[in-house]
């Protein structure tokens, strides 16, 4: 049975107040929605993208757990912040990929040095 939005909001508030057990109850409830958000974001990426949905959710979870001083307003606020975190993860992943592809700190030489 799906949790009511008010139940999710209450768990978010309890988690904001430092109740670690509330987080443990919250994660299974919101996981399917986080998976939908992650799938949608990854589907907008280029074909051959190397980050998988589960990895994106796990990374987002780690960043969410580290959030300090967040006063969750409601479940919509939580999912908006989660989606934003996932977008940042995808951007960081793409930057690292392109950096490695474009030389990744290879030594630059001037034409004068080569002769």
C-alpha cells in the first residue's frame, strides 16, 4: 500500500529533526518515485551513457543523507531537491567523462619544444 503524502511529509519532518529511524522508514516509501525520476533523467542523456539508474539513485541517496539544516516542507520539496541533486550528478559525470576524453591533464607542449 502506498503511503499518503502526509505520511511522507511527517517522516521528512522527523528526519529533519534528527530522527534517523524516520529516514529508514522513508527510503523504501520514496524509492520507486526516485527510480522514476532517475530513469527519466537518464533517458534524456546521450546513448551509451555509462551511469546506470541504480548508481544514480545510490549517489543521490548519499548526497541526500549528507544534507544538513534542510527543513523539508513536503514530499514535493523532497522530490524537487532529489531531482536537482540527480541532475548535478549527471552533469558532474559528463564533465569527468569529457575531461578524460579531451586529454585529462596531458602535458601540453609548444611547437617550439617539439622541434
